[in-house]
C-alpha cells in the first residue's frame, strides 16, 4: 500500500482527535444495538404476523423460521425525477435476487424526492435543503418496524443520497448498500446548452428555443449528465465503499445495470449478522472513509453542496469535519477530471475514459486516499480500482484501464489539470465561506469591486434586465441562509452574471445562500457563515462598499474602516413571504433549528453529538 501523503495523514489525525468523544459515543450506541441480536426474535407473534401478512407464501415461510436475513428496501422512486424513474422495477429484481440465496426483502418505505432542476429559482426550492433531513426522518419511520437485517438504499439526487446516508448511519448497527440508477445517455453538448442559456438571458433567443435546447439536454431516464450534486453523490458513495464497485455511472435500462442491482441485493444478504461476513455500516464508515469522500470530491471538481452535506453525513457517525479540512486537503489533492461545468465532457465521457476505478487507483497510488478503508465488499478500498462487465450473462470485474481513454477528460496523478482540488476556504470580516475555483479562469479568481446589495435573487435579475449592472461589481445576495428561507440554490443567477463577465466586467457573487452543484465560471463566495439571520456580517454591507473576493489567497473582506464597520447595524427585513405557500409553513421548525452551513445546516440530531468548541467558534 502506498504511503499516505503527510497532509492527508495530518488532516485525518486532526479529524480523529476532534471526533474522539463523539465517535466513541456513536460506536457505543451502535454496539448496544448490535448486542440485541437478530431483531425479529424479540417481536411478539402479533408483531410478526403483521410484518409478513401480505407476503407470498414462500417468503412468509422463510420469515417465520427467523433464521434467514430479511432486507429492507428504502426507495426514493418517483417517475417525475429522471434519475429515479428506473427504480420502479428495482424492488422485484431485488426480491428475486434475495430469494436465490435463501433470504427475503421487503419494501420498507418510500422517501420524498424533489428535483432541484424543476424547482430551481422557484419558491419550492426553499424546501430543497430541508428535504434532506425529511428524507432521513422518513427512512427512520420505514426502519422503525425493527424487522430488518440490512438495508438497500435506492437514491441518486441532490439531497436524497445525503439524507439516506444520515439515516443509514443513524441505523449504524445494520449493514447498508447503496444502489444507484446511473446517468442518462448523452444529449446536447454542455457548451451548446450553456450558450443557449446565456443567449436567452440576453434576449437573443426565444423561450421555445431555450426549451428545445433544455429538452435535448435532459431527454431520458437517468441522472442529468453534468457533474452536479447528484453525480457527485455517486462518486462519493463509490469512494466510501457503499456501492458495488464500479456501479456509479452505468446507464439505466442495460443488462449490466440490472446485474449490478441483483449483486447489490445478494451482497447485502452476505454482510448481515446472519450472513457470511457481518459489516454494520456504523463500524465500516469511519474517519478514513470521510477523508476519501472529500478527496474524490476535490479530484473531480465536485459539487460545493457537499461542503454542507458531507459535514452532516459525517456528523451522523460522530465524525466532525469542517471547512479547514476541505481547504487543507484541496491544497494537495490535484484535479484529475474535467467534467461540465469544469470542462466540456459529461459523466458518460468520464466513465468511458476510465471512470471511478481509474480515479480511485490514481489517488491511492499518490497517497491521497486511504486504500485500507473498509467497504461493503469486505475488502479495502484499493480493490475498487476495477470495473464491472458481463462475461456472458455473469457479472465479473476486471482492472480499470491503466491509461486514460481521454486526457482531456481524465488524467493520471502525475499529469493533473491542476495541482490543487480547486476548492478554497475564504475568511475575513464577512465570515467564513467556500469558493469553487476549478471552473473559474485564473484571471477571474480575484475581484475587488463595489458592492451592490440585494435581499432576493429576483432583484438581481431585474437589475440586470434594466441594464443597471453594466459595470464592475460584487453582488451581495443576503438573507438566503437556512434560517432565513431554507437556503435555496441561486443557480439561475449564473447565466446573467456570466454574460456580464464575458462583456469584460469584473463580477463576483457573495451570499449566505447556495449556488448549485453546477457552480459555474463566475467567482462565487457562497455559504457565508454565520448567515445574516444569525448575526452574520453580510448584514452590515452597504451599496458601494468595496468588497475583496480573493480565491487565490482565501480572503473575503469588506474594505471598510473598522470603526465605521462596527458602528453599523444589521439591517432586518421582512421574510414572511418565504415562510408560507407550497408547504413552506410546515417547515418553520426546520428553519428555527437549522445549524450553520459549515456545521452541515442540520435541523435534526443537533443534540446527539454536540459540536466541539473549535467548530462552534466558527459560527458564533
């Protein structure tokens, strides 16, 4: 096994030290739950009769014997989300595969799954972040029947996989296998799609032309093919060893996809307490696994959303990470992939060039991943440097290519696109923020310009249409944090800001809200923490203040006299319009409890593992 890079080793040890108390408490709870043994034996006859009343007679007989594993299927299926539509037929595949090895599987419950692509820029997006925590709670309801020996988690998209992971780690005494559905086949090129969006923002193409372009891009079942949060999810699940190896980016509706799904079911049977090799997920996922997920994210230019989601996922296992960890790992993990919006290719091109297996092997060889981290296969992560294929009708694996299929898309560790991962922590008198510079050209990474303050993203677009933004400026869009309005993505600002940047103006965005997993080529200081509603300093900014956004040196600063700065008050605004309609009134409790972005923006489990003092100090 290659020696770990000193910085990876240092950051990992720092996380272990920071997490010592919370991780120990978590593992004690997992072990206590494991100690109760196969759960169905503790149920009464009435309980058991209810649990299998509707089952076929053969499955019912197996369940009555209490000697064979019973799997839970938790699915985010709905047929509006293209990425989740393929899950419609997975339960039957899984049930049949488990019967072949003498076990059973039950559809334990469905969880909500909303599409950020549909709600982007709409009021419904203000429920998006909190849907993650809702998914975790809905999974808990599904598993509360306490009749399962392992769980198959069916989910792909933005908040769904993080929510399922939080739940899986909460039920850490059970083995967990994540089952993806794969990306849709390639449609319109990403460059052409982005150009059409910019032309529409400028009023140079019609809405019908824009819709035609979008329909050619998002055209069939499967994940959207750009490298946003959904596909970043799949990369991280692979790097954490929660997938069957190589299954992240196999297209839906193919024989290989179905074979991988059947294999996932049978592997879940094997790793139960009643199987050949018990692998409870709470023990399997540890500090090494989390560092591996960060490394994979950085090496591929993944979604900025995971600077929140991965923090929340780790926290569910008693592992405490923060943005210093992302920043320090980004300084040594090179960018090995160029996938839109960091390049022209989509995930199908990435898969064809070598995919996850190639990337994992390269990072392990450079000491940038823990190759000894455990996986659902009962083997260390270094064995994931392979790809699945069908040998006749049998699923098999072979070594991933040792040379890239396309150096414009995927490169070896010795020839990276960039020596760093392209994610930076920004600090200064405006708070702490993150910026993704991997898609930003070097000449645009430092912007010093007057602030134009907005309290709503629609006000930015209105000013653009009125021609008021034809100048150098920093758009400060505030009151967009979790407690203010649920922290919607502000992705619909990207085309207009890109137009202005292309016209030669120095433009940047600073916000306590989110951008998208598809953060683009305009520098954006996002997730500013604390948010304004929690006393964040963005509330002190006034129109005309000179703002420095320095993605090279990690600075986010209002260049205002310190005495004047301290004398300013934080301007309150009326947020009631974001607190009702489309069900937003049902989420008052989530907004009131939400933690800071750097703490995962969690509204649940806040008392389960109290944050260490160092993490608290970044948000108070």
